[in-house]
């Protein structure tokens, strides 16, 4: 049977990146004592208030077709929130609602890129970015996020890779997997490039509410001179510990959302009305669970860094936000992939090889900060013992 070319464009994506995670799950099924630090999800349940709001919406009959752009109440709530947090006015028509950030990102990418074009993205990157870029037919052009620059995107690294085919720059701030946050001067320099070369800036901001104390988040949406070319995507998955509800959105110029509507209506018609009502309540009330997650994730990252740097030759990049920390494995004599395999087989601790997120992280592994304190501390004990065994061998 014949398939479209998208099958070839997406071939090979996904499976190999999760090799260690799959192996860890297989070992756990066999009865091995495995501590899984591979996948990051909120470490608390979705608040009862949100579940009750969704249930109330269903009971009230909010189960029909939705507005193709998103339910008006939710779009108003988001426009009001972004007007306050970004310091300039947003209209509800500048908001489009989708089932999660991933769907929003897919739709946005389909609207700005196509076969023969290119999209610039930082390396390392969130694991699905290559897929959403390739799905549009565009080529992904990675730009290194250098450890010596705190894994922040540098405009000079982007500029070297801009060609007449470049259509967009895909940013993640706060960043997954490194937890880095772009500074205002970083965004301004990237913005000047976008203006010079007439590029879109797509900003994935899903970790905005998981910024640790002492760090400050700034969105490209806040810069008036970039207003016509910035599209931000986000959701309640992380901020409100509600990943399974699949409720996200994009915010951008009126010209963009107007053009995107026909694509959105071809894919789907907004998110479900009862979930939109729940999301509106979540956006208006703020998050009861984000402060606790911020504190716990920051404390676990700090504990990991203090212990490994004091007791082993391992270096930890301290995140400024998010759910993950990065460990450099060079002192072990192994690259990140080999280290992750060795650590899993010998200690039962599962971490993600950095190369699952890009070639820049060849000598790194990613550690999820989302397991409870006791197993997390036990995982650190095992990592320390493993490093000492390597050093003593």
C-alpha cells in the first residue's frame, strides 16, 4: 500500500531516543528495584478543584461542539492574563485553543513552515521538536546551546545558520531539558535577527510557572517591536499538574490567528467545552500546586548538585526552572549514553542520555526531579556509589 511522504519524514524519530527508559521499565517488570528518573511529570495529582470543574461542566451539558478558535470565556481569560503578564494589551481573538501544547505547536509549525523551508531550533531540544518541524515538510536546522553560555540560545549561533530558506526560530524558555531561561538581552538579540531576516519566533513557554527563586522569566511576547512575529504556545499541563486533560493554546498576532483558524478547523474544533471551562477557572484562579513544585524541584536539583560535586567528579548544571537537571559524565570516561546504560544495569537508576535531546549533550544525561524525596535521595546514593566504583576501578 502507498503512504504519503510524511511517513518517510518522520521515520526513525521517537523509539531510539527512549531506549534507556524502555529498558528500565522492562527491568522493573522483571522485579528489579528501579528508580526511574527518565520522564518528567508533575509530582502531584491534578487538583480536585479542577476535576470537579470539569465534571460540573459535563453535568451542565458542556459536551457539544466547541468554538473553532476556542471557547470565548477561556480566550478572554487568557487574553487578560497575557495582557497583565506581558505588559501590553491582548485581544481574545489573538488566542487559539488546542488539546495541549503539542497540538498547538504542530498547528503553528504547519502554518509557518513547509517543504523547502527551514526552522532553526536549539540543540539540545525537547524530544518532539524534530517531528513537528519535519511533519510540515521543513528541514530542522539545529544551533548549539553551549554549556559555557548556560545553555541559552546565542544570536550569533543562529545568524551563522540563517539562509534564504529560513522561516522561523523555535525557542523554549524556560528550556527543556536544561532548565535555562533566556535573558532579556538574549531575546532582544534574537529579535533583531528575526526582524532583519523577516522570521517568525515561536516560543514554547510551558514551564513559565516553574521558575525557581532568584530567576526571572521574560517572554518574547513582551517586546512590542516583535509583536507582529511572535507566537507563544503553552498549556495547563505543567502549571496546574493536568497533563492528561490536554488543554493548551497559542497566542500571537491577529493576522496569524486569523490565518490559522482554517487549519485549526480542519484538524479539530478547539478543545472540549467542559475542559475549556475548567481551564478558564484554572487560568483565572492561578495555580495552587505550582509553588510547591517549584520549591521541591529546586531543592532536589540543589541536593543533586551539592552531593555529586562534593562526593564525585560529576558536574551538575543547575537548572533555573522546570523538572530536570543535567549531569556531565566526562569524568567517568563514558559518554552520556554509555553512562546511562551502565548506571541502569549496575545500580537500577534510570536517567536519559543527553543525545536523546541533541548532539550537544553527548557527554550529559538528564535527570528528572519529579520523584518523591526519599527515592530521589536513594538514587543520589546509588549515583555516588557508582561514580566511586568507576574512580576506584
